[in-house]
C-alpha cells in the first residue's frame, strides 16, 4: 500500500490547494459601538444618542445583519472545487480460487474538473448576492430610520403637550384661588367659583391624558431603539429641527441621485447584475466537465501491479440545461422590470414627501405668525379683565380653551414638520458606496 500512497498523495495535495485558491469572505462587521445607558434616572436623548442606540439595538436590523452573514457564507459554498472520490475494492479474477491472498486489490481515485468557468461564475453569483443583502440591509435601515425619527419627534411633541397641560392646569389653580378670594369679598357668585373648580378638574384630567400619550410615545420609541426596559425614563433633550431653504432648492439634483443610488434602487440594480451572472452560469452548464480517474491494481494472477487512467464526459441526451438558461433569463428580465417599478416608486415617494413638507411649513408659519400671538393676547386680556370683574366666566373659559388649543396645534405642527422633514430626507437618501 506504500506505493499507492505515493501515487494518491500528490493528487490530493494539488486538489486541496486548488480548492482554496480563492479568497474567503470576511464576516460582517459590527455596525456600531456599544452604548451604555444610566442604570437609573432619566435617559436624556439627543438625536446622536438615539441614532447610536438605533444602529446598535434595532431588532429588525439585527435580523437583516444575519441575512448578510448568510449571503457571505454562500460565497464559501461556491468557492470550492468538486470533491475527489476514492474507492477501494477486492476482487477475485481466478475462477475457483477464493483465498484473500490471491485476490486483486484495487485502489481508484476520480476527480471531476469543471470547465467553462463554472466555479468563478458561482463565486460571482454569490458575491452579487452578498451585495444585494447589504443593500437590502441599507434599505431596511432607511425605512426603519423613518420610523425611529418620527417616533423621536412624536415623543418630543408629547413632552410639549404635557408641559402645556400642566401650565393650563396651574393657570386654573391660580384662577380658582383668585375667585375664592373674590367670593369671600362678596364680589363673585358661588356658582361661578364652582364652575371654575369643574374647569380646573378638567384641566387636571387633560394632564393625565397628555401623560398617557407621552408614555405611549416612549414605548414606541424604546421599541425601535431596542431599550424597552428603559421606556418610562426616556426624555428628549433637544428641540425640533430647522428646515434650511438650501435643502429644498437642491431637490432636482437630489431626485436624480435618489433614482440612481437610493438603497432600494441600488439593491434592484444589484439583483439585475446577480441574475446576469446566474444566466452566464446556466449557460456554462453546456460546457462539459471532465472526470479523470487513476487506478492501481495489485494482481497476484498477473504477477504484480498494474495502473490505469480513465476520462469521462457527460452526454447531453436528456438534459441540455435549456430550462436552467430559460429560468435565469426570465429572472433577469423580472429583476429589470422591478428596477423600473422601484424607480417609479422613489419618484412618487419624493413627490409626496415634498408636498407634505411644504404643507407642514406653511401650517406652522401660519400658527406661529398669526394664530398663536393673537390667541395669547386675547387670553391674557380676558384673564386680566375677569380678575377685575370686567369679563364673564364664559368669556374666560372660551379664551383659555382657545389659547390652549392653539398652543397644542403649534406643538402638533412642529411635530408634523419634523416628521415630514425626516421622511423627505430619507426619501432622498442615497448610498455613498452602493
């Protein structure tokens, strides 16, 4: 058997080296550093900390990251040569003599050699698949980022609503105190004081409702940041974003860039390239592979050892791989049509986001420039007059409710503008390395 090992060993070494000739893929890197939150007390978030928590902890992104790892492992599956086949047998070639020492001992090794660049094409398909997975991750991150930013500004808006409700309740408390002093002086009817107490109770109930809405916003944001256990401690520490006019003026150039390189468009284009490689791989199946065999046989009947070499090629009698080629072509055409659909969706997305952004800017400008100052002046004047007996309780209630409603409208308008700005920016976001 020593001479058999001398024959087989060089072939096995050569096959091993050839199977590792291509570079192996590296695992996907951790997308963000760890972010530590305080163990107790408020978690004061600014937009930078929220983005870091989102990148590190978002659960949908973690699942997509694993999809990249799966796609990278597919490269390792593709970057291999066919395994050799080693066989050994004992046969009797002399009729009537069945002694093991008189039997022939045969060792055979076979190796299939792929032709037509099949291995390189498999690797190209797998690498294209990994690129698609990375771009799908980027698109998921873009869509999840919209939800995260909007939840962030929703919480900021709800914090403002709680502050307004608290201020309104405190204002009614002061009015009740003033009315009770006037009641003791005989300057106001007891029924009016009772009406003020009812209105103060309603204001306190509004505080509870605003706090409940803030808690829901905290839970929604915490889920996107992956910090559910700290939801009740989340506080937004910065304000609403500004809308630079220069951003809006660059819309045509940014639209063209988004149609070409937004993550979903880049992923669709990468799928077209992947299926083009798959079509080439299917066509390469028409190139016949060759299987080479080496055999050595120790035959006592022949007085020693004999060697043999064989070669085999497939005959395309029943399967000429035309079905594989037709499917690859159809999948490539489908991916090309999907790219057209995605680009049309991007254009519609940007147009809708732009319209929403402009409408939100106009609404906020109207509230801050006209409605809010007028409502504030009216409420202050009526309250001053009521404390001096020059206005009715009904006038006071109407003025205060109107002012509180306009203040809430202003907070909601700022929240709506921040949400619209987020959607608009993400609609135009492009991948810098698609």
